[in-house]
């Protein structure tokens, strides 16, 4: 019997290319792709030991036959990249992109023919891979019901995981869990763990565009499958013609800080599509915000209304005197009265309350050299927002606004959209519909030269490279939980975020609370569970190109010596280096300022924070420029500091140092150290 020529070719190809391998430039990471048993799989090792054991690849569809059994390798191509590119703003100005690449094409013969390619990139700090589905007969319109991608964790029996639950009511805003791997069920990414061989790993995704967000579902013990957040009709992803998926990322390192120092997420995104983005400005701001959280003022109108013309002018005066670029004002627009959490249908994004004169404040801000920072809270009704979005952006353009904080407060799965038939549908924040809706907001904002700081966002996947006006976002428990969170963020929260949420990108955490006792001290109240020195260190540890001085002006004026650090610290960096740390325990960061505005580009800054345990850390200063002396301006916990009852004990000292020196940092319980190294 003679076999069809296509089948002969496929069998020959399969026999010849049953397995393809790829190594990272430093040869430590090895990826193996196979079609064993006529089913696509991959595995990853690090330093000769498995990290990801044999794991499935492929898709299932509503109408088409699955991309699974019967697919064999038909083609393998390879390439290498060793290049650099520049960020307009960021943790570092120059990003190195050095990786080896392999594209493995899988085919299946008739009667259920199909083809797709899986492209792998191996960096020294991890792996990225994506699916590329070409135009082909029968796939003119595709509805994906399941992505078959698996991550089978090696050495799983002695693996510690740090995670938050996925697809819950509170989006990404949970306290992180520290558990055995087996106790992590449905989890958000970045999902960080340390396996039984002591290797640190974090699974996430990059370049999430026109696709559903991926969470991880542990089915068999130690094996996590990609679980795509569905539309309201249950379909995971809807595509037409050829398509690529986001990159699935696996960051790998011997030390926890190796994960932090990786640029994989950025490198897997496309270059800037906006052209000249000189109008995107990093900076620091104050705002009418914290007073509402501690119940001194209200978002809604009335006697305690925060967003008044008088109050905004006061904040503008404060900002101008102390070197802040802008004033965030929440509650300026009509719709906040009543229970605003449910006001998504009635918000106006162009109509201010009567006691907020936006035209007068625009002029006042121009005179002071301080901009209004816009605010749009949707309360989850994205159709109401989209209907008004362009008019709202035009108003802000006229009002000398260059940054907008957006909000999508709604329970998970309760984003309200009105479909083409006028019927209300309810979606997840990280489903395909909302992935596209957030990006629509960014693209339209760019038309008006507006930067967006998204709260209640889709998770960060590095799209700030492609759209640099996506300047920050939230996506975790922020400072506001310390006002009313019950419980507030625990002492380990910041050193936990550094190795989990912050691997994805910048976070608008809103640091800088100086009054810890608005509800009383101790550990039984809602309050920041930190020392004052730790609040200062957050400006270095918690990267964002825009940083808020979140407390009330009077609290800064009461502690002018500590406030000086907030005035000095920049938000845009030439270089950033995680020096030391362990997940959930502590983190030490050094960053060099980028030359911009009033910053010389010569100074370095250091931030160190710890969990509930006091600790002593020795830091080598070999990151400093070798040919210079620096005045180290050190803000650290005093000898009697501890977060529960004595958070304000702060020691400030100066000493001359060089790159040959070491510093011993003594951190109190939930304490920190913040240092400016001023070049002499």
C-alpha cells in the first residue's frame, strides 16, 4: 500500500525531528520540544536539573478539531539576538535583549488538518514562548475554549509557593499566601515559587493583546494548566484569521533577586508604536485622596467634599512650594453621591460639581507650574465610560492635564458592558473584552497626549514598552488598604510584592504615609504596619515612574527632615539593581537617577525594607561609580524603632563613602532604610 505523499513527508519529518532543543546564551537553561506520541510537549532544565517537566502544548476549539494528538514536528528554524534598546522612562535607560530563538512548527494531516508554530526564546534569566497560528482553511473564525499549555513543576514535593487567588471578587487585591505548592489551586500570575532544588521561578505572560488573561489551574499535583478567563458566554478567546498568543514567560534564577533583575517581560513586547513620546513625563504628585480614605473628607458633594476649588488651590500651593509636578483630584465630577461603588451608570466625566471650577484651577495651576492630574472612576460600567471617553479626554487636554488615573472598581466578573442589542453583559477584568477595552483607553489617550495610570487594571504584561503612555497601574493591594482594609497590609507585604506583582511592572502603590496613628497605634487597628523609615524606602523599592506623596500636607510639614527624602528622590532611573533579598522577607534595591529636569544623573539611591522581623544587612557599595565620592544621606530606623508602638523613631545621618565601602543597615520590625548617595 502506498501512503499519501504528505503523510510520508510528515512521518519522515517526525522521525527526523522528534525532538528539538534550545539553550540560553549562557548555556544554563535548556528547552526541549518534542512530538512524543504524536503530541506536542516541552520541558525546561536549569543547570542540568529539571524545572518544568514534560508539559503539554496546544488548543481546543468550539468548532475545529483540537491542536493536540496527531501533531508532529514538521519544521524547525533558529535565530539569535544580541541587541540593546532605549526606554523613554523606566527602571533603566538601556535594556539588553540577548537571547537564542527556535520556532517549531507542528502539522497534522487530513482529515482534521492543521498547523501552528510555537516560538521559544531562551534568555539567561528565563524563557518565553508563544503560539503562532497562520491563516489556514477552516480557521477563518476561531473560538478557543481551552489553551492546553501546561507547566509541570519539577521537584514539586518540596516547593514553596507565593500566590494570590484568581477569578475572585477582589480582582488582584489580596494578601499573598505562602504555602506548599500543592495548596495553590487557581492562582494569578506572576506566580512565584522556589522548587525543591532551590531554584526560584516565576510564571507570567508578556504582550497580552486581544486575548484572554491567563491564570494557572493546578489540576494534577504539581501540574498547572493555562486557564483563560472567559467571556460572559463562556468562550475563552475569539479570533479571526491568523493570530499570535501572548508570550508565556518562565523566569528562572538561582537567587530570588535574579527574578527581579530580569528584563524578559519588556523584551518580549513590541517596540514603541506611538512615535515621539517626549510628552510622557515621569514625576511626583500629591492629591486629594488620602483624606477620603481616612474619612476626613468625602468623594461625594456636601459639607466634607474634598474636591473643592479652595482645597485644590491649597494642594497646588503645597505642590509648587515643595517641588511636586501635579495634584490628583478625586471626586470632582458628578456621580459620586450615594454609594459610588454602584454608580457606574450615572458618572459624568465632563461635568464638575458646582464647587469645583476646573477652568479657574487650570489657570491657577499654570501660574504655579503645577498640573491637575485627572481622575476617571467608572465603577465598572465601561460602556458609559466609552461613550464619554473622547469628550472627557478633550476636556482634560484643554485643562492642561497630562496624566489620568482611571478606576474600574467592580467585583470580579461584574464589569458591565452593553452589547450591540442593548443587553447588559458582565465580564471579568482580565477577559479578552476588557483586555481590549483597557488598550482602547490607552490608544485614545495617546491621541490627546495623555498618560494613563490604571487602577483595578488588567495585570501588567510589559505593554508600557509598546505604549509608553501606559505609565503605571495598580493591580495589587495598595496603600489604601492600610486605612480600612481589615486586616491592613501585613509587614511582609512589600517584600512579597517585590518578588511577585512587581515582576510584572510599575505599581502606583501611593507610598509616604507619615501619620501611622489616625486610628491609633498597636497591631489591632487599620493603619500602615510599617515604620516611618520603611515608608521612605518605598520610593526606591516600589518602582513607578509616577510616585505620590500620599499623606496630608500637614503631616509632612510636621516632619520636615523626613519629608526631605521624598522631595529629593527621583522617579526615573538610569539603572536599577536588586542587591539582596528573599521572597516575603526583605529586599534591597539600588537605583541611579536618570538625568532629567532637576536631576544631575550622578546620584544613587538605596531602599531596603523588611517584614515583621528586625534584621541587620550588610551592603557593599560597589554599585557606586568607581571614581567618585558620595555623601550618603541615611534615613534609617532609630535604635528604639518598631512598627507597632514606636514607628516614628527615625535616625538621619550623613557620611562620605565610595564604591569600596560597606554599610551595615539595621532594620527594625517592619522597618526600612532609605539612602541618597549625593555625588560630591
